[in-house]
């Protein structure tokens, strides 16, 4: 397990799971043959698989969530609309946001059909919080490109990323710069996926301004 997004130490089993080549149950049984549940690695890995199963449980009991916020109080967010929304969305898809970590991740998904969980969380946060775009647009885009598409996990990930689903916090706004410093300090990920002629110097929207707009959009008055 690991948070190094450049050289992920994760299992990359999501494609096999999504295509039904193996089940969570088989994986857990294999792990428990070799490890005790209290081994840190085993416990962490099983807990990841439980997220997958948990999202399936949520979707089974709340099928309307496919297109609706799980949290009823978050159903009136005024997502950006019109021409500006379409321009922002296209820039996000085309890896032209000017946030290097986001643009690298969006290149990765095009080139490989996969993205590290950390990168998925950051791109979802930037699309919904910084750009104010409806999470359903992101969910649809991921649906069209992910090799490991799992409708329940994709929906759960997007609802989490947009702070409208399973999450006790009222809102999480990832700072793309500090996320880059934390998870790609040597810019290895960026160098791997950003094209050599990438020359965007300014972000599509200043992070501080975007943050303030997001808090207003979510109708939250949080100073921190
Ligand atoms: C916006 C967004 C969209 C996502 N869409 C999908 C999707 O369509 N399909 C998909 O399988 N996962 C999705 N995820 C969850 C997660 O990103 C991937 O499961 C993980 O990156 C797959 O890599 P891995 O197999 O190396 O994971 P590992 O870390 O090795 O984990 C092992 C397995 O546990 C499960 N798992 C791990 N983390 C999560 C998680 N946060 N939520 C649900 N299950 C998890 C997966 O089945 C994974 O294969 C999404 C997350 C976000 C934030």
C-alpha cells in the first residue's frame, strides 16, 4: 500500500475485480491464508476491499444515488452552468487546468485507463470545488475512460470527492499545490505524464478564490 502516486505500491487489482476475474472474497481468503488479520498490511488491504463492498451496499440500498446526492441537504448546490461550465469541463478533460498535478493525472487516465486513488480524489475535488462543476459530469467522464470502472465505487468516489456522499466532514477542498508537494515532491509523476511542451504557467482559477467560491456554493461559512 502506498501514497506514492508516481510508482504506486497499490495492488492494481481493480481491473481484475471490475471485470469479474477475481472477487474480494477470494482475495481476502488468499491474504488470510498467509497473514493474520492484525498484520498491518493485511488489515489495510482488506479495509480497502471493504470500501469496494461498502459502496456496493450503498448503491444497492440507494439506487437513486447514481444520479443524486446521498446527503439530502446537499441536493441544492448551484453547480456552475452554461458556457463557462462547458469551457472549464473541457479544460479539465483535456488536462489544461494549469494545475500540474491535475493535468498529469488527466493525462495518465487517457494514456492508461487507470489512476491512483489519491490522484482520483484530487481531480474530483478540483473539478467540483475549484471549478464548481457538477460531480455527475466527472462521474460520466470516468465512466467513459476507466478500465476498472465499477459503477458503485465510481459513484461513491465522486460523491466523496464532491462532499455530497459518505463523509462526515461538511466539505473537503484539496489544495492542488500542497497535494503535489506531499505526494509528488520530486515531480516524478508530473515528469512522467505531462507532455514536454506543456507551458501553462497560471491555473485556470486561483486556488484561494476557488476555495472561497466553493464555500459559498456549498453554503458553508468556514473560516479555516
Ligand atoms: C472519483 C473516484 C472514482 C473511482 N472510481 C473507481 C472505479 O470506477 N472502480 C474502482 O474499482 N475503484 C474506483 N475508485 C476507488 C479507487 O481509486 C480504486 O479502487 C483504486 O485506485 C484501484 O487501485 P488498486 O487496485 O491498486 O487499489 P488498492 O489500493 O490495491 O486496493 C485494492 C482494492 O480495494 C478496492 N479499493 C481501494 N480503494 C478503494 C476506494 N477508495 N473505494 C472503493 N474501493 C477501493 C479496489 O477494489 C482495489 O482494487 C474511485 C475513487 C475515486 C476517488
